């Protein structure tokens, strides 16, 4: 409990320092646009290698083998596309948010529509991160889950409110370092305790437990969410220039790929530590710590908590800045902090209310990928090259998002593919010559 308290106090102190030092909205939202490639790359990686990736990938590797790599591997591919085709233009736009870009590249209506999709999606993901953080804090301290949930939500909201993007970028360095240490210890101890030799593991692209259909879903839907992501774009907006944005995104590709390989190896080693059929989510949280000394197990729990927080703070600032800048239409730092408090409180309420509401809200992410990714991808590529039919772009957002709702409602992934395909088709059609609705 003492170490956990120091951990929390450290991040709040970082927020207070940034609050006292930097005041204006540009500092708060995009860290004064002075970040280099390394800071940007590490921050992107810290936000992507979250609890779901670490715990989920380990369990998937345990049950499905090497194809589990594509959980984060698809994200690395998406980031490679981002760094190659979009990063420089994203930074060149000089905006604050993804919906802000939508107005510049498509239309004011696209800005409002995307804001209405992003805010509930990222607020719901924040609620899920609060739940995961509370579970990790409970394991570390033994405190009651309800108390841990309130404490974690309060710490995450407080230091993000105080320091904004500057706090997030700096804390991501600390958090990702703790993630690396925790995962390295887990890999070392599982490797020594396991009867499995990685040399005897068959390297597979797909298999019966991870078929081609699942790989396709990961590459298109999960990978697509990395190509156009308001949270990751926030990091690119914060860089000194186009080169730093491009190199930072590429550096994140390398870091995420290496992280994914290490996590998969832990899951494969766990096959020699637990019987087949063991609950996948318990591999990294129970099976692996059982092979480690107490101090190393504690380091792993702090790594998991750090992975969670590094994603949660990014979700919070994304939702708040979009609400302030794109729906309200202002650049008021004080009001943005107040909105952040309201969003954090709302996410805490959702987290405390149970799984059904949370599951409903998490469906907003499906709507985002199906409705937003393809139109923005096409619009960014076409910027300053050819006119865009803004009406067709809006139809692409609405049609894709509607099919995303169908996918979330029914659980049938075919609607996700249809949504991405339809929004992409309409977005490409929007580049064809049109005199009626063309917008340069």
C-alpha cells in the first residue's frame, strides 16, 4: 500500500509541476508542439501497449500460439501505414484534434459528426480502463475494490487535468519503463520455470485456433483503428514538425513489434506452467506471478497498472479536448479541465454501474472504426491534391457508422467489414469530379 501511494503521489506531483509551469491551451492540448521523435514514439507505444494487449495477448498466445502476435502486430502495421502516408500531413495541418482536421479537410458538419462519435467512444474506453486499474490496485494493496476504483479514477483524472498533454508525455516514459521491466522479469522467470522450448514452437501465421477470418478482422478493424486515431493523432500534433511526427510513429512501430514478441513468448512459456484449458485471462495475472519471487510479481503488477494508466489518461484528454474544441468550439484551458472532471466522473459512474451499460458504450468504438477511419484516411491523402465531395464523405461516415452499430448490436463481424468497405467506397467516390458539392 505504501509503494502504491508513492506511485500515485509521483504522478499527481508531475501534474502539479506542469500546472504551475504551463497555462495556455496549446500547452495543455498539444504540449506546445515541441516534442521530438523519441518522446512521441514512446508515448504512442505506452498508450497502445495497454492492459488488454498485455493480459489478452498472453492468454491468446497460451491458447492459440504464435498468431496471437497479430493482436498488437495489426496495430504495428496500422502505425506503419500512419507513419508512411499520414503522419507528416497530420502535423502539417496545425490543428488540435482529429475532428478539427475533419473540418479542414472535409466540412464543418464532418467535424461535429466525428466529435459526437469520438467523445462517447473514448469516454467508454476510459471507464473500462478505470475498472482494470482498480483490479490491479486491489491486487497490489489489498484495498476494497470500490475504494480502489475511486482512488484510481481520482488519480488519473487529477494529474491529467492538471498537466494535460505535457503530464501524459512525461508520465508515459515512466510507465513504459515499468512495463518493460515487468514484462522482462515475467519473460525471464517463465522461461526458466517452463518445460517449453521456444525452438520447438511452430511459427504460424494463422491456425485452427486463430483462422484467417480472425486475422482479417484484426488487420482491418483493429489495425484500422491505429491508422486514424484521435488519441495517437494528439501525439503527432504535439511534435516539433513533420519529420518528428513521421519518425515518432515509425519508432512506435518498432517498440510495439518488440513488445508484442515478448508478450507472445511469455504466453508460449506459460504452456509449460499450466494445463490446457486454463482461463486465458489468468495467465499473466495468476499463472505467471506464481513462478516469480514476490518482489518480481509486484513489479509485474505495477507494470500492468502502468500499462492501464498510460492508456486511460490519453482517453481522458482526447474526449475532453474534442468536447471543448469541437463541440463547444472554444480553446479555454480552465473549461477543458472542468469538462475533463465531468467526463472522468461520468466514466467512473459507468464503471461502477456494471457491465451491461459499459458493453453498450464500448460499442461506440465499432462505430468509430467503421464510420471515421476510411473517410479521414482518404481525406488526408487527398488534401491539397484534389477536391472532395463533402456530401459523399458525410454519407460515408453515416453509412459506415450505421453498419458499425449493427456489428456491435448483433455481434456479427461481417457488418464491421461491410461498414469499412462501404465508407471506403463512398470516400473514394467523393474524389471523383463533381461540380455540385466539390470542396477543395
